[in-house]
C-alpha cells in the first residue's frame, strides 16, 4: 500500500504503474484466453495474421499504461483522501442501486464511445491522427480490442475515472463494469461469433452489440459505432445490421479443413 502522505508525483508514478501492469495482465489473460479458444474452435483463423497480432499487442501495451495510470491515481485518492464516489459497504446505498449503477456506467461509457468514435470517422484528420491504428487490424482478432493509438486510448481512458467522482458505485460493481468492458471488447473483435445464432438474431441481439454487428463496422466505416449497445446507432440511423463476412470466412475455413 502507498502511504497517504506520499507526494502526489510519487503516488502517481507508483499507483499508475501498478494499475497499468494490472491492466496489461488483464489484457493478456482475456485476449490470450479467447485466442486460445479461437485456435481450437476455429483452427487456422489467425494463420496469416501473426505480424498484425504482434502490432496489436504493442499498441495494446501502450494503451494499458494510458488506461491504468489515471485509474491507479483515482484509486489512491479514494483510499487515502476519500475524494471519489467508490464504496465498499454494501449498506451504504440501497441494494437496487447495485445493478442501476452498473447500467449507468455502461450506458455513459457507451454514449461517450459512440459520439467520439463517430467523430473520428467523420473528420478525416481526426481519423488519421487517432483512429487509423485500430483499423489497421484487417480483419480484427482477439488481440485487437485495446489496439489503439495513444490519442484514442486517452479519449477512452478518462470516462470511468470521471464517473467515479460523480456516480456512486460499489467496488465490486466497478469490477463488473470492467469485466464487461474487457470481455465484450475481446469477443466483439475476435473474428467469429461465439454466441449462438439464435441469440444474435433475438430481441436481445437487436440491442446488444455482438461480433457480427461490430464486424460490420470494420467492413463499412460509416456505421455501427456503438460499444455495448445498439441504442445510439438505432436512434441516429447509423445501424446497418449484421455482417455476413463472419459466416463466409467460416465457410472458407471449413472448406480448407476438408
């Protein structure tokens, strides 16, 4: 633990580095696990993408420090100075607030992502400066989720650190938010649909983003800008449905396997 009277610059360095390493480990655990699943469920899917995957990992390690540093500092400030709205007492707020707080965090994060993501595609200079790196993954893989240019990583990294100063959330529920962000980020980029077709085409699939929906964005940059939900895409007329490329890719793989 870092003492509360530690100079801010030193606390920033220690807490930021420690949390960055944790984000890095989370990335390797999640992306590595789903890459392993992909190798067994869809053998050969990433066969020609080794160079791309190495680039994705390099960019992701940079992103890990950008995401981790502010989070580590906020955690230190909360632990020693009580300046954030995090809490650990289950009785501090009504139990119904637990799922509501998770929903608020996910919706705000999704909303911020939609509009910043759409802006990056609307202005070519912004795309070139911040977002082009992510779209160099053609097609995306299980290692793509955090493959961002530092400017784009910075735009995404500020959301939760700001929210914890504004919206109360139990530490365990914040863990749920981070788990959802990690898992959805990986499975929606890994190049095949892990969920059953019946779920993808269900009423839930009509509102929750899955790989088939996000793959469409990587095909046609002008649509499907959401992170978790299809809400803003539907409201703003940018939802173009699901990709068929995943099915075609799987058919090619199946044919190659005989």
